[in-house]
C-alpha cells in the first residue's frame, strides 16, 4: 500500500499541475515575459504620442503642458481598448464561438441609425445637437436597452436560445443598417460629408466631458467581469458541464451579456464603430496568452488592444493627418495580421 500511495501521489499531483492555467515554470515565465513586453510597448506608445512633434524639450514645463493637452486622447484610447478587449473575450466565451463579436448584436448599426437620423431630421446641426453628456447617456441607454430587450425576450423564455438571440441581433442590425442607408441617400452632399466623419471610428469623436460618465460605467463592468473570471472559465466548458459544477448557466450568461452591452455601448458612443478591433485583439490575446483562464487572458487582451489602437492612432494622425480615424488602418492592417496569425497557427 505504501508503494501504491507513493506511485499515485505524484500522478495525482501531475494531474493537478496540468489542470493549472500555467502548468509549468516555462509557461509562467513565458506569460510574465509576454506581459512585460506588452506593458513596455504600451508605455512606449503612450510616451510617443505625448512626445512626438512636441516642440518643447522633454521634461520641461512646456513639454508637460503640451503633453497634458494630449492626455485626454490617451485616456480615450485606454477606455476603448479595455472595453473592446474585455467585451469581446467575454462575449465569445458565453456564446462558445471565437468568430463572432459583440457588434453582431447591432450596437454599431444602432449608433449609425441614431447619427443618420439626427442629420436627416435636423440637418447638419443634428451632429452638434448630439454632442454633450445627456446625448451620450441617451445613446448608451438606447444600446443597453436594446440588449436587455433581446436578452430578456430570447433567453428567459421557455425555449430561450442563445443562437436565436444572435440571429435576431443580426436581423436587427441589418434592418437598422438598411434604414440608415436609405436616409443617407436622401441627404445633401454637404450633410453626408458631415455625417460620414461621425460614422468612422475616430478618437476625434470623443469629448473629454464624456469621460466622468464613461469611466465609472467601464470600471463597474470590468470589475464585475474580472471578479467572475472563474465563473467564465466554467461557462466556457458548456451548458451541461457548467451546470453540473453548480453554475446557473442562463443567469450567468445574462449577467455577463448585460455588462458586455455596457462596455460596447460606452465604446461605440464614445468614438464610433470599431467593428474589427475586438475581433483582432481577442484572437491575438488567445494566441499570445495560450491559457484557458480568463483572469490571465484579459490583461493580455487589454494591453494588446491599447498597443494596436495607439499604433493606428499615431499612424493616422501623424502620417496621414486623418485626425485619429483609427478604424481604417485597424481593418486594413489588422485584418492582414489576423490572417497571418491564423494561417501560421492553423486553428482559431
């Protein structure tokens, strides 16, 4: 019996170690190096945005005055990166699909419809009318309200189905997009030009007055999702296995989707549509982190999102003088990087 215990104990220990998020010392070192590299890239990108084309000597009082004027853009970049990264990883986990993103629920189509309707009914002054904290809160409330309506209707019924909810989200998004396109065709060229500037995801769309409202909403959602990282790990196992572990699968999915909707609504209302960002960042985070534990994936995703966003913002603002229209370069370059990673890895 002593020999049997001696043999079985190391075997059991090996099983426990293999079930750990980072089972080996090499894996833990790799993850620590990855975080350090991403943090260094993020810090370098942030300093570059503050120092590039700054006429004052680095460290001088004048340098920091100019840097403070640019600090708002860094905060906006951080908020959008965290929102898109955390929301997409969480959404893909609860839907058990790494292809779709939260945009499938119609957030960006609703944003486009609201902006187009304002210009269509109020003229070019409609864009100005949609600026300000009350209008920002209204857009966030509309997006979150639409999400809650879908969740409550399609997930809490007797035949509640996540897949039906996704299909309905696609239909609603396509319908809103069609209505927006119809109204855009009836606009004058000058009105359409004004509207087009708002329909691209751009850091220039953000207003510093939105941040005191946006930051608490994002902080609340992120804290809740991070605190429930273990539950997300269980949800990722599927409905049957998570239920056998004592998780109320439907309730937890609805809670996660609610906070995902807050993150996506804040990001979209703050800077506009960023369709490909979350998809790219989440996919790269899965490849980089190489672990099932969401508590380890989330930091990698957030840092990757900031590096991607900051790089795109720097190029569009300083090379192409496009005033921070980051969505263009993210979809072009990001799509290429995504395909390269997938083809090299051979799987999602």
